[in-house]
């Protein structure tokens, strides 16, 4: 079973001038924004082969995702990518603003550019920013994403593909939708790889609907992150070798030749979870969402952990701090947290019950249909017997 690493082994010897960009290349380019460019000395214009050399001594721990080091080395060694130039790397992280933003631009040809937006890293405030999408009109990273593309569109002639994985996919869609009419015409497509959607008012907006034909999403069959909030763009369900949330890792997505292997639908588990989360979010007002998210973040941040990794390390020693901070919350905030947690459980149970009822109804309808066929068949035999 092959993934994007194998694709580079198959097609790495073919330059873009000989074998045009395809959906696997687009996924790879969405991924390269995760590389730790801030840990090396970057020139204004770099090539993948040079970046690979500069990061040659890095280990897997220096990258956000396991598998990215191998990916970078393959890019640097392949004829397809080694001479491809990358420019305009930017990283703006701000604890006070609760903003995590990073992007880079890849120049595939003189008139074709790929704007790659980085997804969420391990920092707590980056994850907090993700959840802020449920109650904020726009988060800081989305504002940065639009500003970044506006500047890139001014700097380079030609056409653009915007893409990103996880939150980066959300940023790619946002930047495309919010672009000027002139820049929208220059966008070939904007791609969201298993990233969250948007609030309903954004999806119903005129500017979103105008851009919809150019928007696309890829999600694995057990998708959870990619089913969050609302999105109307056409999507492709990709086959993954992992299960549940682990399918968020694009190295688990299967490929063949120049395409991602797709399936018809998401799994039953994904559909139930999607319905449960959607119903839960709808049951909360914007104020309740904000209080719940802010309060949980305050409790977690009180442990002095700055990342998910730090939070999970020796977590038993942090329990006392968590409980103390929780007890110091206002009674109103504690009631909202308690109520929200109960609603999560209730929403999930209801989604499971509804699915069971639907499945039972389908079985009953199928039996009724089969009985009708049997009865018609018997009736025909009786009539034939009478004639004889």
C-alpha cells in the first residue's frame, strides 16, 4: 500500500514540464509549509535541494509530523522537485493574540504558484485559536492568510493554487473567498485537506458561494477534524490505512499512479461523530461557546504547559493545579462547562440512537420490499395453477 513517499519514488524522475502537476503533488505542496524553516537561515529564494541539505542533520523530533523529514529528503533528491524554488516564508505566532500562522510560496513554473498554509502545531494557543472559530467571525490566522495572499498576488504574475492541511486548509479557503475579484480570477483552486469548516453565516455568504466552484476538500473515511463546523465545497473521501483520528495524518492516505485512492463515503463512525458535534455546537449560543473554550484554556494554561506534549508529560502532577484553577472559576463559568460537557454526551447518544433507528428502518423497508416480491411471485404461481 503506497503513500506520497512512494509516489516520489515512482515519479520523482519526471520534471513538471514533462508530467504536469496532479492531486498528489498538490497534497505534497500543502504539506511543505510544516517544515521548520525558522530553524535555518533562509535566503529570499531557496530550492528544495538546498533546504534538504540545510536540514540534513535534523531528526524526526525537529519536525512537527513524523514522516516530514523523509519527505523533505525525497523532495531534495528528486529531479521533479530539487530545482523548484520556494519564497516568502513567514511565521507569525503570538501568545497574546492566540495566533499561530505560517505560510510559504512554491513556484512550480513561471506562471504557476502554490501558496501553502501551515496547519496547527503543538502549542496550546494554536489549538485554542482553532476552537475560537466556533464563535469568532474571523480568527487572527485567517486575517494573516488573506493579507499573505494579497501580497503574493501583487508580487508574482500568473495563476495560483492555494492549499493547506488541517487549519491550513481552512486558511486556504478563507484567503480565496476573501480575495479581491481580480485575484479570485487568478486562483485555479483552493484546497482544504481535512481541515475544519466555517460558521454557517460565512458559508451562506455571497462571496463564498461565488468561489464555491473553485473550492475542494479531501477528507479520510473516518474524518473528524475535516467534518467540524460547516462547509459546502465538493469533497473527495480518501482511503487511509489508519483508524479514527489517526487518519488525519496524510502519510496514511493511499495513492496510485498520479491520484489519491478514493472511496464513496465516510464511515458510519465519522457520520455519527459529525452529527453529534454539529448538534452540540448548534445547541450552544456564541457566548456559551466562548465561555466554555476560554475557561477550558484557562484551566489548561494554568499548568504552565505551552504545548500538548508538555501537557501530556507527567500529567498526574498537574491535576492539583487544574482542579485549583477550575474551583477558582466563577459559578456561571463552571455551570456552563458542566452543561456543555453533558450536552456533548447527550448529542453523541442522540446521534447513535438516530443512526440505529435509520438502520432499523432500512432493514424493515428491505424486508417489506422482499416480501412484496415473494408475494407477487406466489400470486403468479397460483394464477398459473388455476389456468392449468
